[in-house]
C-alpha cells in the first residue's frame, strides 16, 4: 500500500495566487521525485542502457526526455532563453514512439552516463523552480498563460511515469528489482463470475471549453461532443485473467476468424499465444509485474492490447450468440455517468485503484465497486472501439502541435478509465489517451453486448495537398481581402435568378461543394457533381458529419490544422437540401436534368471535351433557366487536348478567345444576359504562397 | 511600258473628308482590279489549282485570300457583323507562308471554282464599298480609326500583288500567258562595269510616330531607331546578271567556304548551281520573267536569295581582298539619304523602276540614276544583312498581331528599296518587309565594302514561359496594386543603408536584374549574379541594348507582346554601374567580395546548399555592411534536398522555421536589424492567373 497520497493535478482557478504558486511548486517537485523513484527499480547501470523493447529507446532516454521536454517547451513559450545542454537536448528530444529500425540504429546514440543525466535533470529543476517562484501568476490559468507550458511539462512527466513503468515491466527480469516505493497488491483469489448489467439509454456530453476549465487538459479534450446512447449491457467486472483463460484455452489466439484483419496480422507477426505479461512456467501460469513475477492472480484484470480484447469479444459473440464488443468511448462515459463517479478528490482516496493511491499493480476486479459496476475507473485502462478523433472545435495547442494530431489516423484507439499508475490528468474522466491497437499498456477491457454498431468518428485530417488546398479554398479563410469564391458565385447566381423558379440547381464540377451548399439557401434542392470522388467526399462529410478537417502547409514540412463546421459557416440549416454525386460532366447521366440553374465553376478548362458538355447542356435546363460559367480559361494540354479547346488559339488566322468559343457554341440555345465579369479567387499553397486568379463569369439564359 | 500610273497610297491627313473618302474608294477598287488583272496571266483553269511551289498553296488560294482578309479584319474591327461565306473564309484565311507537308495535305482542301471565288470577291467588294461610302470619317486617319483596318486590307492586297507575281513567275511556263497589262521591259545590253562609291559617315534616324504619320504603315515601321553610320563604299549599281555570272563561273555555288553555314545547307538541299530564274538552254543562259522566258538580259539586276547574295560577297572578299558584304538596313537608309530621294509622288512618275510606273519586270541596272548611284529604290528589292527587329517602342497592331511578330526570330532578313511591282506602302522608304533568307522575291542586291561589321539588333521576343514571366515580374506591369517587387527591395535596402558607405553592392540571385539596376541609383557599382545565364541575359540585354521584349501568355496559345526599355524605367542613367555574371551562389568565386550590401532575394529556398552560402557570406561583406534576405521559404525537394533545408521542418521534435534557421546560422556574424517584414510580389502566368506571394524580408548587419 502506497503510504502518502500522490499530489493531484492542480485546479486552475482560485483566488489565492501565492497558494497556487506553492501548489504548483510542490506538484512539479513531487512529480519529478516520483518519476526518479521509478528508476530505483532498475537493478544496475546496464538496465538503463539495454532496450526493453527492440523498437524503443532504452530507459536512459526516458530519464532525460522529460527534462528536455521542459526546456524545449519553455523556450518555445519564451520563458527561458537558453538551452541547458544542447547536446543532451538534441538526444532526448524525440524518440518516444515506436520507431523504425533505421531511427534506432545504435550508432546514432552514445548515451550519457546516468549521473550526467541526473545532473542535467537537476539543472532543469533549478531553472523551472526559479521560474515557478518568479513568474507572474494570474488565475485562472488558461491556454494563453505561460504557466500552461509549465503544467504541460509536469503532466508530460506524469504520462511518462506510467509509460516508463510499462517499459520497466517489459524489461528482462534480471534488470529490475523490487522497491518499497513500488509495492504491488498482494491479494488474489478466485475470479468472480462476470455478468451483464443493463445500462439505460441516455445522453452523453463531453468536451472542454478553453476559457472555463478546472484542470489542465491536453488539446484533444477540448471542443464539444455529444451523443445519444442506446441502451446496452456491460460486463460488471473487467475481464479477469480467469475469464480470459477460457479464450486462450479455446485456442482463441490461433483461430483465425476470431481476429480482425489487422489483429490477425499482429498476432501472426508477434506469434502471440497468450497475453504478453503471462508466463507459462512448466504447466503453471504466472504474471509479470513491474519488478517481479508472481503466481497468476486469476481475479486480476487481464492485460491485453486492443486486438486481443477484440478477438475475445468475437469469440464470445460466437460462443454466446450475443453481439459482444468493446464499449465505445461514448458508452464508457455513459457507464461513468451511470455510476455517478466524480474526479479523484484532493483530500480523499480514489474510488478505484487509481493515482497510485493503493498499489503499484493491478488488484482483484471485485475490489472497487462503482455503482453496480466495478473498475469503471482504475485498476487497468480499458480499450474502447473508438479510434481517437477530434471533438468539434478541436484546436492544436501551439507549443505541442504533435501531441495529438499524429494519432488522428484511425489507427490509434482510445483507452479510458486509467490504471493504478494513472495520475494527474491521466486519472481524469476527460483524459483521452490513444495508442496503436497493438500496443501494450497496463490496459485490459470490459465488454458490452449491444446491437448498436460502434460508430467511428471521422478523425482524419485531410493531408493531401490538393484536397487540403481546396478545403481551405471553399471553406477557409479570406486572403488578400478576396471574398470566398464559391460563396460569391452562389450569390451572383441567386441574384441573377431574381424571381425565376428556383426548384433545382446543379453545381457541376462542384469540387469540395461550397457553392452547392450556398445555392441551397435559394433552391429547393441542389445537386453537386464532380469527377473526383475525393473532392465530393469533403462535401459529403460536411453534409453528414458537419465538420471538415485538414492540414495546411505553412513552410516546408510544417503544417497547421484547420477545422470548419457547417454550423460555423451558416450552412447547417440547408444540408438536407444538397446531394453529392460522382460524375463526368462530359458524360452525364440522363437523370441529371430539368434544372433551373446550372453552375459550371472553373470546369470547362479542365474537361477532356468541353464542347460535348456545352453543346448539350441546354437539354438539362428548363427554358428560361440560367447557365452560369466561370473560368480563368487556363487551358492545359494535360487536361484538354488542344483539338478540344474551345478557345485560346488562332482559328483561321484570327484570335479565338474562349468567350468567342462559348458564344459560338451556346448561341443557338442561349442568350448572354450577364457578364463577362471577372471574379477573383485565391488558393493558398503555403503560408506565403498563393494562386490569385480571375475567373471570367458569364450568365446565359436558355431561350430555346 | 505601263500606261496609267497606278494610284499611290493615300495621305492620312488633309481637310477634305469627302475627297479623302473618294480617294480611298478609288484606291480600294484600283487595287483589287489590278490584283485580279494579275490572274489574267494564268493560261487556264488548271493554272489556278496547280501549285507553283510544292510547299505553298496554288494561286486560287491567293485569289480568295485577300478578300477573306478584308472580311476577317473588318469583323475584328467591328465594322461588319457577319461573314459572307464562312466556308471559303475558313479555307482562305491562312496559308500564305511556306508550310510543312502536313499542313498542305491536299485532302484538306477542295478548292472552289474560280468563278465562285470571283463571285465571293465581288460580294466582299460590295460590302467594303458600302463601308467606304458610309463609314464616318475624320482626318487624320490613325491606328485607332476604323479606317485603319480598311487601309490595311488594301495594302495587304498590294503585298499579294507582288508575292503572287512571284508565284506566277515560279509557275510552270505552260500555265502562264502574256498580258498587255503586264508588259516587261524590252531593253537590255551589256552590263556596266560596277564600281564602288564612298558614302560619307552620317546619322540615320527612322521610325514612325503613331500620332503623326503621313501614310499607312505596318506595325514594324513604328517606334524609333537611330544610328551613326561610319563611312563605307557601296556599289554604284545593283549586281547585274553579268557581274554575278563571274561568281557562277568561278564555281561559286559549289565552293563551300564562300557560303555561310545556313546558306550552305540551303544550297545543298536545293541543289542550286545558279540563280533560280536563270535557265540554261543548250549553252545559252535565259531568264524567266513572269510570263515568258527571254534571252539573258545581262545588264538587268540578278535576282537571288540572301544566301546567294552573301556567298557572292564572300567570294568577292576572297578575290578582291576587300571586306565585301551586303549593306545593313541602316546603311541602306544612309544611301537613300545621300541620294536625296523622296517618296513616290502622287502625280509624278517614280524616280526608279517602281510602283508599276514603267515595266512588269526589271530593267537595266543603269537606267535609273539616283544621286551618284542607280536603283537605290526600284528595279528589284535589295537584301540587307539585317534580320528584322522591332524599333524601340514597337507595338503590335491589335487586329493583325501576327503580321510582324513571327518574323522577329533572327531568321528573316529585311529587303529594302522595292521592286518594279512594289506599290503603295511597299514603295515607301519606311517599308520593312522581311523574308526567310532562302526565299525568292523579285530581289537582288548591292554590295558594300567596309570594315564595320554588320550589327545584328536583338529581335527575339522571349517566348520561354519562365523567362517571359520573369521579364514581366521584373520590368512589367503592376497587378493587384502590388508594387514592383525587385524595385521595392532595392528601395528598402537603400533606406536601410542610410549613411553607410555605398560603394559596391551584390545582387545575388539577381534573375532578370531589376534590383541590380535599381540598387545602382545608390551604389557606385552593382554586381548581379545568377545561376541562370538565361536570366542574366535579360539584364545584360537591357544594359547593352536598352530594351527587353517578351510575349505574355494571355489565354491558351494566345499571347500579347511587351517591350520595356531602360529609359522608360528610369534606369538608363545607371546602366554603366551594373555588371552581370553567371555564378553559383553556393560556390561563388573569391573575387566577389568586399561589398557594402548583399541582397539575396528569393534565393535561399532555391539553392542546393543554402547553409554553405549563409555560413560564409560574412566573408564577402565589409564590416557594418548589410545582408538583405527575402524569401517565401517555399522549400521544394526538387531544388533543395530535405537534409539541406535550413528550416521548415521539425528538429528535435520542435518546429524550426526558416527564420529560426537563419538566426542560428547568421547569429555569429550578424545582427538582425530590420524585419521580418512581408513584401508581396505577383508573377503573372496568364491574363487571369497569377502567383501572389509574400516574401519574408530580413536585414542583417555584419558585426564581426
């Protein structure tokens, strides 16, 4: 039993500045102290330099890393001007994640001596200590406050307290030793029989507000998210080693159809036959803890990665005939709410095996009741079905822009609830840590039974350069004071429609779809068609999920992150009036007809046969309907063979402009009623480089 | 002898509008009448459809072409709204020039009947006749006047009067017949002994002013040009058939070293052994005229192309030991001025065999004395050494933008003086017709003896897209109200220099050189260095010739023509203070040192090793000197391998901007004294598409 309660993460508000300064001062030092105590479990020097896991750095790196992190972020925040030790700070800056073979080439690193790293840590402590003593402090502390960087450094250290404990647990046993500061639980017995408990349907609402917040939070906790959760059943206990053994013994690891495709690949690659911390010694199962191996505590939670947890659920679905899966993130919040849990209190022991309040290990799954359940928080982290994703309004914290964003790739699943060593921010309900699905942490799972599929939220930031540029072009910022182009076109079109019937409009070559939405302010229904399914994907995503995210190139490889919502654009109310289709403007299906308006924006000079479209487009318009064409007439042979250009060349010795060509082709069925007028647009390529173009706009009325 | 004097080109000014209208009316009809009379020399229908020259259209095309030209230009000028015969007008529009085999594929053309073409011509006559009667007329007629298009049509017809007469002369003899309207000269005798006459040094000044002009002129006659001509000797007579025979008999055609390289290629390709209109029948030389073959008139001027004339001069140089060549265009003007010639007068016969005033052929070289010389004008055109080029201030006449511009290619040499059939504009001193050097016209030559080399004026319009864009970027128009970028940079640099010594400046990566010139307003000497010899070529050309010309892409293949002069840019006075060198900024010669200012504009993100430059650049600056860097930091691996970027990536986990990188690298020797400030620039790609970029500008003072 850990004797003294480990200090909780500070509240950000309050009236007593001096007390808060002292609280943070203590929080800093106790966190560092505790982290350094973790390394007491290393048996010898060698233990610092031998890698516990082939693809990760040795522990000496992690000892230095959390100190370097402070220095780097404080420099970024402008709180300190000078590095302490540029060489160490270059070595210890990056390498936390699983790396490729090349990155870890040992010849790249000549790690410093352990003592030198402790000396470096102490130098860092002195710098930060002075800062905490002297830096002006106002409450509450917000994202904009310089103190945010200090809290971030401390919480970062707490994360590594846990992840380093996992690495130590993965270290060969001869490199570790017991420590009185890290006493595991000594209780174990027969595992309780698990059972399903029904959770009533309900609403969950999560997300933090940057201006009102109680505790430090990582960027991915901000924004807002709400969901309606259908009723579901959840297992009362976390899955115990006992319960999992049945799966192992049923040849679960080698039965292919229990495994998801990605999980199967992992299982084959790793050759896994049982949970990673299980050890079979003779015919006896034992369990590796951080510093020792013990007889298998069958009533402790099993620790597995997502793939193993998921395979267990699939096996259970097969054997039980019930739809078993992991909970989603939202279902976990529903469990939390149902159990009426609250955050770990400053002066109270945690209600679960959490925050080092009890053990330096797991404990039986039936020790900490929480409502009708056990271990909704604490003991081990719980895998969810949910690949992490940004809440609406997500924003990157500028001094740590790669904390979360690299995990928005549908390959990192959220774990919730915290483990026995989840401290500070990690222990909070709002914490949203995500790991690759094959990673090991002190993590297990609870299962649920429900017919509701686990919805996967869109998490990807569009990083394709062209698509990102178009996302910004259609939905992003204004540059050089040039108004949003697709919105302006829709406004011009709507003004030109005047009192004409406005039932249906076609946005042909809609790209990312902004005009499609904007036209829906005026028309009963608007169809957006583009040749590129990837482009219309942006419109579809906005219509379905209300949000579009993309990265923007700033300079070289540096990017920034953008999010746009239909609501923020004032288009939420019209989303039911639009539909997007993939289609070829030169070979359009016959159902796309009888429109009152057709907009062809920046389309004609990108078609392989513009004349084919233009000579027949009157058949798709109602008489009196309008055709609006805009184009910079940037003819390029890569898009349109020269023979197919409708202008921009000499014919019979005289200049034939594209406008001349349009007049010739459209003349038989149309009257030019407006334009040509130039409408400018700007496409951002980098923070400093833009395309600035004038599209010639003409509006044609169908007369026959 | 031609009986009635063929009407002269009208004067553009005057007081009597009705009389001018009548004069133009008559000029139109007499020109068309005379052109149609030319076709009386065709013996039969077949003569219209058989091609005289493989690579040119048959004469039926030329009969229709001049009529179509009227229609096309009058439509362009907005004077008529409708075509007369779209099909014919498509056939007859283009094809005047020598074509490639593919263009002339006979299957492309099904020529109309001769009668149909005459009917078409009559329809055109009626249209233009009505226009001339009704169109409001004010005097003087200028480029902007709609009447300019009418006069252009008439003068165009007069050009074809001559060129079609050449084609008829090249037609097989069985297709032609004599006509009383086209009576050749019947005089001939022994050629006079040619001799050299000294022409005193003198000044020539030519060029027309758009707002003050006496006669219609083609675009290439406008602008201004002056030159100082050294004394030279010129042959009293044009070279006669007799004089040229000596070259033929000296095996001149097959002696390689008499021929220029291009001429030699032509001679071999064509298998030429004597002038093209010479015919050897048995052992007797005969001469082909337009409609007949006659005994060689030895005292008539020989008719050759440039290559033959040049080979004769080279032979004569060899045999005489004197530097013999053709006159330049300027030397021809000097001859003209020396002889006190004037334009053909309205009511006087021409002073030479010109304007159809005398014969439908050449005549003896000693019939028309002009000052001490003969045939400075008239008889046959005279080849010059001068590839045609635009005078300073050249501008394209918008309704005929490909009259002259395609000849600015250093492959078309000017012919001067006019032939017996050079009428209207062709007969004027100012006429500047140019033909490919291997072409045949009614053209011969006079030679000069001088040590002064024939200077070739720059004629090329830069058509390379990148170079043209940079020409415009540095010296062209303002777009989006963004001030000229290289000029602005020079101004910022000069302001930053304040009272510092301003002896020498280096414009490193000077591209087309605008900043180099602009810095020379402040510095005693400015060196411009660029990796691209093609770019510095633009600066060099401006410094040496004072003018830069380029085409700009408007839309598709359509271009416009631009000219910029140092004088117009206010840079003429500093051109002696600049020098341009090709050089590699990453490997600069040691002589480029001891500068008071180094400007590196939009350079660092285009170098293969920017750090190499930046770590050593302090060695090239005087202490206290300034380094000014601007760049949009558009790092691209095609220019700079990622390992060589100095910013724009994450280093040790943190964003390293290029500015961060500059501070690190320059820190030891420089102090950042100004910036970063964004300076915008715009590069025009087409009439409607632009790059709009913000270059980050920093100024660094060398402190050690």
